[in-house]
C-alpha cells in the first residue's frame, strides 16, 4: 500500500490511498475535477473532503473543519495532487511526460476517423 508523508503547519501527516468505497462516496466531488479551477473557491471547498478522506485513515483526530483551517491555496493544490497520485488516479509527472514523448514519437498509426 502506497503512502505519502507531508508536513502541514509544523505537523507531520501521512496520506493513504483512497479505496473504491471512498471513491464511491466522493464521486460527486471528483466528477469534473479538471474543470474545477474555472469555478473558483466554492468548487475548491467541495474537494477538501477528498484530501480529508485520505488523511483521516491514519489521523482520525483530524476533523474536516480543522483541515480547512490548516490549508491555504498552495497547500490545498499540492495535497490534492498528492492524494490523487497516491491513490493511482494520476500518473507522476515524469511518467506522464515519458508517455507523451513516446506518443509524440510514435504518431498515429491510422488517420483519425471522420
């Protein structure tokens, strides 16, 4: 099981991967994740439970409201990326760039359908 540690406001925490059960509960917040930046702070706040779900597994004392108080815009974005990474929902940037390089070098084997 993959875990990732980080320090937030001088306290060390460890994120755990989200399970399928977690994803089912968090699905409404995760749908349209890429478009969230367009909708501002309200949409960001709807994603804090995603971070909390990963964090609370090993730190059950952290309540959602406390996490909201600890996060700023920078740490929010970084932690959300880390939760998605540790859960296998995104590729690490180096892996993604390797894949893009390979796809660009290979090109399409057939023209796109019209």
